[in-house]
C-alpha cells in the first residue's frame, strides 16, 4: 500500500523496492527493479505523484544535495587510504511519521 505523508492511501504496489524511472518528474513511474529496462511498458507497476510521497519541504533536489555531500566525504576518506571510490549505493526511505 502506498500512503502519502498524511497517511492517506494513494495506491497499492506489490514491489518492496520499486525503481523510479526519473525522480525529477512530478509523476513517478515505478518499475520492477529486476526486470529488463527495455521492457518498461510491461514492467510499469504504478504511477504516483512525488508530492504524495515526499514530506513537505523535502525535494528531490535537497536529497541530491545531501547525497553529493555524502559522496564527497566518502571519496575523501577513501583517498586518504590511497584508494579511489568507484561506486556506492545509499538507500533512503521515509518513515510512517514523515521522517
């Protein structure tokens, strides 16, 4: 079940970790994360407004800014060890109470 920040039901999706095709779009298209990307028409599981998901005051741009700062810190830490950071993954979520 997909709920907005006020706890109102906005739809149902059977995926635990859907892939958002373009988080900058106002309407997020949610796809199965393990299906081939060339078969998107068959893999579209839901569409939902980003405004219904993100808490008030949180934007994709704010999230990107935070992720870029985290990336720079991690890159610097690895550089001090004489290594290069090639890739990393950070997963973020929103709790039921909007945190």
